[in-house]
């Protein structure tokens, strides 16, 4: 009989988000402090460092449509500083920073691009 092995997921390597406007998307993530590792504003694929993981962007044609699918949540040391950084870059977060009942501090930043961030 073949032995089954349990494989625990150890982490998230990367998430890839689609965009219609790579230039705008790259500038958005750079303004929030993400470091571009590959590609950039003129490429069809870009990769950013997100702690020990990666955030990727891929360009999709204008006729490719999608609806809201979920939210990407990033951990940062100072939520209020990131909120101020987003404002300083001209972005308007959907909510102000607040303390959740589960112990985290967060805000939502979703109206800027097609993907919701928290």
C-alpha cells in the first residue's frame, strides 16, 4: 500500500494580479514602498518584493473583464504610516486605519486599482 505524506503549506510564494494599466499599477505599488525586482511600467509582467514573498502584475487586454474577487492583505510594521504614505502619493484609501476585534490594525485601499488591498 502506498504511504500518504502530509504536506503542510509553509507560506505564500507569490500572488499575481491582473491589470489593464501596467504603468499606473507599477507606480501605485512603488508609491506604497514595494521594490520592483523585474519588469516595470513598460513591461507586460512585473514582480515586486513583498517581504519574503512576491507580488506580480500581469497586463491583460482591455476586453478582458473581471469582477471583484477578494482582497490581498499585506502585513506592515506601521499601518498608520502606510496610510499617510498612500495619501501623500495621491491615493484615497476606502477606510481610515482602525483596530479590528481580532487584534490587527488595518485600512482598505481598493478604489485605486481593480484589486482590493488591506
